[in-house]
């Protein structure tokens, strides 16, 4: 009889502890881990950050004037104003000369690409970067002495 008196409280304690552990393991902990995994995935999708070593120093080719381009919007007159420069291999003097020679062509490419955009296409930072990458790609297609490594912009104003 004495054994049953001690056994029942121990059994109740073990059932209670097991229930609490199950609630924690399969309820709270699982939900918390799912929430963390979901937030990490959302962060990766939104930011898409790649850790990379710093780029090599480049030589800059500036256009000497800001660009003022009307956008493709028909209902409202929107324009974009920006100052940009092109970065290229600092050891490639032939490319520097080629950029200077093709300066008017480069300006035309830049204005055409910007002029095809709508205001809604240039509202986020990523959209602006994509436009500059598009410019870089088109410019690199006509260059013979080397390639543009990076496009930099000092100012960017959407009106």
C-alpha cells in the first residue's frame, strides 16, 4: 500500500512533465524555429546580399556634365537627372582613350536607356542599379580595348 501512495504522485509528475515537454518541443519550440527560418528566408529573398572582397581600384571616366533625360511616361512629364561616371581598369590607358573618343556615342546610349524608362521603373534602389547595369552592358558591347567594370553615380533625382 505504501508503494502505491508514492507511485501515483510520481506517475502524475511524470505525466505532467511529459505534457509540458511535448508542448514545448512540438508547439512553442517548433513554431519559434519555423518563424526564425521563415524570417531568414524572407531576408535572403529581399536583400540577396553577397559578401565579396572589395573591388580593385579603378580609373574613372566622367562625362563632365549631368544628364537630364525625359522619361517615357505619356500622361505626366517625368524626367531623371543624374551625374555618373564609368570605372575601368586603371592599367588600361587604351580604354581611357577609347572612352574619350566614343564619349558622344556613350552619352547617346545612356540617354536612350534612361529615356525608355518610366517613373515607376526607377523608384527603388535596385531598379536604378539595374538601369545602370543595362547601360554598362550596352557600352561594353561597343568597346574594343576593354570593359567597364563599374558604373558610379554621384546624384540621382527623379522628377
